[in-house]
């Protein structure tokens, strides 16, 4: 019998050496010897009754000793396997903190969107609401109601994409002025950003571009209010110390009409390449809303007056970011777009 005990002990030692390469295998091996039902050591206990009574006590003691020894051995084995598995995991999860980090590429808003947002920020700070009109307009809103009836020569200023004799792609956000004045009573103070379309294509013109219309209608609105607002706008966008200058111009829907120049923010007015030596850069068209336009919308032009301005978003952005071809803004070249992050 003692020989059997010795064999079992040897089998355990062999098993540990050859068959236990993981915690799971060690567990299976343990079961083979120590499981209360099928384990080899448990089986020995069941054979007690076949042993001669005088040897029974000694046999029982030996079996118990073997069981304790095996239990300790498997415990030790399990600890060892646990340690090895951890080591393996640590090795496989090792991080080399000296490796160069992977570059994370963050996108940014398109320059036109950035400029649009900046303009909206400036003017909403002055109390302007946003009104977004539609890109398809009819002839009345885009021209006739803006005091530009059919055959008016000023229609030539904006080469129009007609969709039908009646409908067209709006050539100016000014069309939104009429919608707003038809629907709301003064005081009105709206800003209307959006796409406009003209059949025009060169380094500074694109068939599709963006404008931002401003309209204020209230009692006693004058050119001084316009100048005050525009000065504030150019200072916020082009830096403190920038001023504006108004030059007489012509738009059918404003009277008087002005062309607005900004003092050159590149040279401070001394004259440089950007301002072509003049110290001034033309930035937008504006004026006092023509009485006829107010009347077309049912607003009493004796009681109320208005001011309007139309800012070209591309032009404002090109000047600010030093872009000299408008196409650059539509080519989506990330090497360019990456450099313009003004938010
Ligand atoms: N709508 C004019 C244009 O597109 C700009 C403008 C707007 C002029 C408002 C005066 C008043 O050229």
C-alpha cells in the first residue's frame, strides 16, 4: 500500500513538472488527485476497509499526510502559475513611454464659417437678430421691391442666374430686408447671413459667395448710426485703431448710398501694397434705406428711417487672413485651412 502512496506522490511531482503550464492546467491536475469524488487520494480513503485492522491507523495517517503534502504542493503551484501569468501580462502590456506620440489631427472651422461667426458675434453684441432668408428668390424680392424694377440699369451690376422668368438665385442678401420689413413692425434690427449667386468669376469673384446683410429700421436712424456701428465692427475684426470712411456711391435701395472703406490695418494708413498706396481698403456697400423701399413694405417713411449694409464675407476674410485669390477659400486644401484658426 505504501508503494501506492509513493507512486501517487511521484505522479504528482511528474505532473507538476510536465503538465502544469498554466493556472487552468494546474487546476485540472489538482482535481485529478484531490477532487473529493474522483481524485486519486480520495479513492485511497475508500479503500480503508480493505486494509487489515491493525494497519488501518498507520495507513490513514499516511494518506492524510499525503493529502496535506499534495494540498500544499498544489497551493504552491497555483501561486507560481499566478505569478507567471501576471509576468506574461505585464510583459505584453508594457508601454514604452519614450516612443513618439501619435499625432492627433484636430479639424477646425472653415475660414468663411469662422468669419461668419465672428461677424455674428460682433453684431449680436449690438442687439441684432439673425434672419436667414432663402437662396431661391423671386424677381420681386431680389430686385423690384428693392427699387430695382425690370429694365432698371442697376440690374446690370449683378449678373443674375435666372431659374425661370420669375425665379432666380438671389444675387444679394438684401432680398431678406423686404421679407423682414413685410413681416415685422419697427424697431427692426436684423443681420442676415447667407449664400448669394452671380455669374461672375475671377481672382476676387466667385459665382457663389457669402454676404451678411444688416438692416436697422427705427425712428431717427441716420448715417451717424451706420458709421458708429461700422467703426465698432472694423475695430473688432481688424483691430483697435481701425476706422472707416464713407464715400458717396449708388444703390437703388439706399439713398444716400455709400461705399465704406476701412483704414489699412496692414500699414496703419501710410500706404502699402495691400491698400495700393492709398491707406484705405474698400470693404462694403451701405446707405440709408430708400423711402420707396420702406413704402413698398408698408412702413411709414415719414415716421421711420433705416440703415442697411451688405458685407462680403469672403472679402472680409481674404483681407483679414491675407488671401489674394477667392478660389483658395473653395479648394479645401488642408495645408491652407490648417493655417487659419482664429476661434
Ligand atoms: N446688396 C448690395 C450688394 O450686394 C450691398 C448693399 C447692401 C448696399 C445694403 C447697400 C445696402 O452689392
